[in-house]
C-alpha cells in the first residue's frame, strides 16, 4: 500500500511538472507576440536556453540551498518512495525557471544574450532559492518567529510571492539598469509606439499559461491526498475576475485582455487553498485592474521600458496576492482561516528587498564587467544571436 501511495504521488507531481513545463511555451509565445518581428527568434531561443541553464543552476546549487538536499547521495537514497524527491525536484525546478522567463519579458529586445544566461544561473542558483528556503523550508527560523509572534506562519500555497513577486521585482532593476529601447522615448517627451507583432501569438501564449496554471496551483499540494477542489475553483474565479476587469479598464485592448487572466492567476496563487471563490473573484479582479493601471503608468508616465509589463503583472500582482491571502483567507470573509495579515505583509516586503538587492548586485556587476546592453547597431538589426544576425533592409527599417 505504501509503495502504491508513493507511486501515485510521483505520478501526481510529475503531471504537475509537465503542466508547468508547458507554461514555459506560454512565456515564449507571449514574448514572441509582444516583441517586434526582428526579435521573435531571439525570444524563443532565450526562453529555452534560460530553462536549460536554470536546470543546471538548480540541480547543482539552488535546490540544496532551498531544501538541503543534494543529488550526489547514493542511488538508493534518491530512489526512496519511487524516486519522489527526484520528481519533486523537477516540479520545483519548473517554478524556479519561471524567474528568468519572467525577467526575459521585461528586458526583451535590447539585452545581451550571454550575460543574461550568466544572470539566470546566479538568480536561480542563489537568489531565488535563498528566499524559497525561508518561505517553504523554515530556513533561518523566520517562519518560526512569525508563528510565535503573530500566531501563524507566512502562507504562500503556490507562489504569488515566492515565484511571481520575486520574478517581477528581480526584473525591475534589470529593466532600469538596461534603460529603454532606442527610439522608445524621445528627448522631446514623445513616446514611440511599439505595438505587438502578433496578437495571435500573444493570445496563444496567454492561453498556454492559463491552462498550465491549473497544474501550477493545484499540484502545489505536492501529494495526492492533499489535493483540493477549492484551489481549482479559486483559480478559475480569479482568472475570470482578472479578465473582465482588464477588459473593462483596458477598453477592450487585446494586450490587456490577455494579460488580465494572468494577473488574476498570479494574485490567487498564495491563498488559492484558503479563500472563498467570491474572495478569489475579487482578488483576481483587483489584480486585473492593478495591471492595467500600473502598466500604463510605467510605460507612459514613468517611461520605464518594461516590454511585457512583468513588474506590474508579476511583481505588483504577486505582492498583492501575498497580502490578499492574509485578508481574504480569514474566516470573517468566507475563508478557511489559519492565516494572519502581518506575516503575509512582512514576508512580502522581505521578498521584495531580497529580490531588489540580489538583482541590483547581479545585473550591476554584469553591467560593469561584461556589459548587458546591445549596442545601437545590434539592437537595430535584431538580436544578439548568430542565427539571427541580419542586415538592415527597408522592410526591417519600417518594422523598427
């Protein structure tokens, strides 16, 4: 019976890992549809390459930092419970690899390829697992202190803060250190529109992410006996709330409409196992509106050239999700309880501090040592990949 239970858990987590792995195709096509045509090949290669580097970083360094488990033990140890720990690594790797996939969308169209791979290794190997261990593995006694002080630990069921807020706030310093794309903002204050190159690809990416998200959230139970239908319903309601609010506030803009469900799903991750479905609907709706407002502000007023809006989408909506779990998870608002507001707030702020400090350290150092920005000619012609080096043509100049 124990062997059957272990085998079931392995299959359960494996299916979740496959669904989240598929989400990386969603990241790729969302970026492909948003960037200009000359950078589509770069976007595709970058996402896949980042995943490969993330795997090595997490295997050799990151997983050990987060969970104290290394893969240099004997085969018998690794194969306990039908190799459950190995499958769990695969599942959590797909989460870790989402960080550079998130960053990729913010720095698109002007970041050097090889320095970004180096940044991916450092982020997935050190920065992300440092906070992951604090939030999900009791590292440094912070969760125990929160429990003793406020009566409850920090709760993030599927990563609103641990994955999405970390990814979005890591992306922000990278975007700021890179600066805007050439021609995006003029000295006179004019803004050059860079519309999405392919709405169908953008929509395809959003749909792949949305479908995969039900594996991201539901399979975060990590064992079959803890799976809960409330996570399914709350994910659905948050997705719908984000979509409809983004539709209304974004005035039917297809870019906002397709990012709306993602904003709702980012926000609901943390409390998806605790909230009432109506609470999830509200949380998702607020996230959808937050994305529309903050994306518009960052691009138009603050002139922060975050190409896919990953800081508003993941950074801000993820932070909102962590805090919202402490509000809508309360029994007074129809939630299941077992959660407190202050631990949610404190750990969300801590995640932002770690993400910002780590990102400035990584990208600041790489900028000083290797350079992280394409020169003007390289950016004009496309991307920093030999397979996509092209000469300027009137057609491409029009696309520029």
